[in-house]
C-alpha cells in the first residue's frame, strides 16, 4: 500500500501499521552505512548543474537510487516506503555534499 494512502486511511490499524513501518525504515536509513552509500553515489556521478536536490534531474536521482538499491536489500512490498524515506535522506545528504564541495573550492 502506498504511504500517503495508508496514512490518510480511515482505518486506524492501517495508519498505525504504516507509521510503525516508517519508523523501522527511518532507523534503517538513519544508519551511518546507508548515509555513506547515498553519499558515495553522489561522488560517482556529480550533477554539476544542480546545487539543490530539487534541481537534480529525475534520471540522475534514479541512478542514485538504483545504486543504493544495488547495495541494500529489503522486501519488495516495502519498495514505496524505502523510496520515500530514501528521497528524504538523499535530499539531506545532497545538501551536505554540495556544501562540502563549495568549501573545497
């Protein structure tokens, strides 16, 4: 079930279950190893025209996520949740990554 659909459900069990699942994945993505994997993918392919995550092209974001997916595993039923949480963590890490690039100049 899609995250937004589950969280807006009138069935409190569905909402509660999704919140529990999201908490588990937040812990998963907060893990240092996951952050490092995300950051390494930025280093492999720098989008030189994008200094903000929202400016990174969809194809580049897909490449970043594919790289992450190749190095981590989860049950397929959690693909939507993982992608959503990855997007948040990747935006955070990208901001830090670009900031560090600017400092190096």
